[in-house]
């Protein structure tokens, strides 16, 4: 994903959370997106749609009696005091269910094979680089003989209309690192990125490509055995209902897993259980290092991002997060852990993992119904509360802000949390001073804000007065919803005008900044900005100050 003077963008939500962010823009830059809905952010609803509804048409077949080996017996179960608290919950016991949820449908998906070997991926990136270079030469020649003032403007030769088409087509096919980087950059304020680059982000993230049947069968045969359709499922729709940067999600039905005490009962009397099966694209996990290297070269070739966005730091964090998202064992453990953590919260749920049908490349979980949370206009406060609780209480957060990863079930008044590939912990050494920073900023405490900005690494202490003033001005504006003086008064996100004020400081910060922000801020601000943007999108009125007061009282 290339862009005028900025960087190649690969993600198209896992991700996000999300999961995007201000590569090198300190707290202000990352938080700047919090207050404004960028066109790039709409793209997030396309990415990481991990376990939500879409199409199916499989023929039911009786599942064999063969009992699959549970994931806990097959896969990495390293013991640690922390993991011990989040052991898999007891198997789902069949309930006298009513009817299965209807198969989800998505008519916008297109089959396209994923280059799976390192050589095939190198070929794709190399040919893209050659094609873009030739396209730039062609555009230059065209402009030299054109009398059209617009075509002779200073707009990018690299990001010409023909090159944009080349980039979109190639990156949509590559998935993986290309889409992840774009996801990270797509959270930025739209005014920071060239319009052509925004267009690439939008197009790539909206591209709904999925593995054709041949590739799908090869992956599933390797993970669940050659007879997986007959032995493991009653029905399985080979057309996914969602496709993202790392994998695609299918609807299926199975016989409900039972406890050993219930195994003697007649399973045929138990109704089928609807599940979502997330399958990882082949080659994505093993090509992270090389993909990031290719993307860096392409990005430098086009000089898309300004110096202040710290390309190398963004790529390093993207590589780390991508490796997490490709680790389905880690994701399954994160789902179980978060399911336990939110069990006491009203109206919040995480689907249960089906261990016997989950491996390093496949995650199967309960199928949950709902509508993307962006279409609900009365739960902004609950989403903001969830964000603060994850950061300051759990210190464990689902960091992909893709709105499709949060479904709302109106009947049960429950928010379903999906896609935990980018879930991560935050050390108390980060969350405690970060809470102090937000508290200081909410009261416009200049000395405290500088102190904690330096402690966290957003500032070095050597910045110019111009940079410090721009940093503090943006920080105070962005923390204004938490101002204790506003306690009891709902903050109207649909009527806020913070973004235009913050935008004026961005050029100064890009020019004057001396250091990239701490690594934790990338995923944190992606999640925090996602919560604010959601509230803005649905026009929520939230008493943010009262919500924040509970946490501010801890420091």
C-alpha cells in the first residue's frame, strides 16, 4: 500500500486494533484519531471480521463417532502462574436448543489463491515493484506531452490511477503483512496521508478475496485429517462468510462436545451446534519476515510517509503483531482468558472455543449472531467502559478496533467480542503512568503531563518549546472528555470539534518530534481510538468523566 510521501500501507480492521495507529506520532498522534472519524477507519469494518455471520450451503452428513484429540493434548500447554488461571472451560453441554441460526451470506466474496511459498511471494512483490516503476515512467511521459494543468500538477507519479490499480490488485491477493501494515496506517487522521494512499487503503480493505476450494481443502486436510468433513462436521460451508488479512471464516455445524459424564447418553438426541471456523491462509505465518522486508523496500521507493512517522518502528511493531495474529494457539488461549475476565461484566460475552476442532492454523468457536456494533446507537458508554476496564483493570486487551469484531445481540442485550489474534497484555509499569498521564491531561496539568509523557517515552525532555506546546495542546484537547469538571454531563461525540484543533498541531509534531512512541502505545491507541470513533460514528452521548473517575481515583 503505497502513498505519496508516506509509507506503504498494508492492512486493510486483524486489522483494527484495531486492531492501525500513529507509527511514530506520540500520544497525540495516536490519540488524534480518537476524536475524528477518518474515511480510512470505515475500512476497519472489513478487516478481521473474525467470527461473525455470512454464507453457507453445505449438505448435512452424519458425523463419525471418532473423538478428535483435544487441542489441550496436542498443542503447546506451557505452564505458568498466569496461564493456570485461564484453563479451558468445561465442554459445552448440549442444551435443548430451538433452531439453528440461519447460515450467514456474503455475496461480495471472490475466490483468489494465496501465494504460499517464499519464492512465489517474492515474485509477486518484485513484479509489483517493476510494474509500479514502469507505471511511474509512463505517467511522467504522459504528463510531459500533456497540456492539461491538472495532469502536470505536483501529484505523485508513483500513485497514478494505473499504479493504484496495480497495487490494489496485487496486495489484495497477497494478504498477510501487506494488509496488516495498511490496517495500522488506516487509523491515522486522513489529513496526514495523501488522498491516493487513502484510496488504496479503502480499496484493498474492501477487497473480499478468499482461498479457492483446492487451497482450502489442502489446509484443512493437513490440520484436521483427510476425512475432516465426514468425521468432524455435520455440515460445512466451503464458501466463507468473512475474509480478512490472516484468514477466512466459515459457518459449520457439529455435534456438541460433551463431558465424559454425558458421553453415555445418545448424542443423536442432541441438536447440532452452529460454529464459526477460522482458517489461516497458507504461507502467511512463514513469510512475515520476508514480506515486511519487501514492504519496506516498496515504501522507501515511493517515500509515502513523512519522516515523523518512523517507518522502521511501524514495521517492527507490525511484524510483532502479525506474528501474534498468526499464532492461533495463542489466540485460542486469549479467547478463553478474556471469556473468564468479562464473565462478570453485564452484557459482554466471548464465544467459547471448541478445543477438539482447533489447531495451529484453525480456530473453531461458537457461532454468535448479532449486528456490527456500529449500527447500534445506545451502547457507546458500554464500549468505552470495556476499553477502560481492559486497559486499567485487566491489563489485557483485544486491540483490533475493527467494528465487525464487536457484535450486538439485541435480544440478549449482549456485546459479543471476536478476533483475539492481536490481544495483548500491558505491564503495570506502562498502564499506571499512562493512567496518571490521562488524569493530568484531563485537568490541564502541564507539569504532570510533561512528567508522565517523559516517563512513558512520548517525550525525551530535550524537545523544543514549540514541540512541547503542540504536544500538550493536543493532549489536553484529546483528554477533554474526561475532564472531572464535566462529571454528570454527557459528552456529545457527534457534536465535538476537537479534531480541527488537533490537526493544526500535527505538522509541528511531525517536524519537531525526537523519538517514536513506546511500543505499547501502538496497539493501545488503536483500541482507544476505535472506541472514541465508534462513539462518534453512532452519535453517542457518554458521561466520559464519570466513567473515567473510577480509574483516576486509583492513582
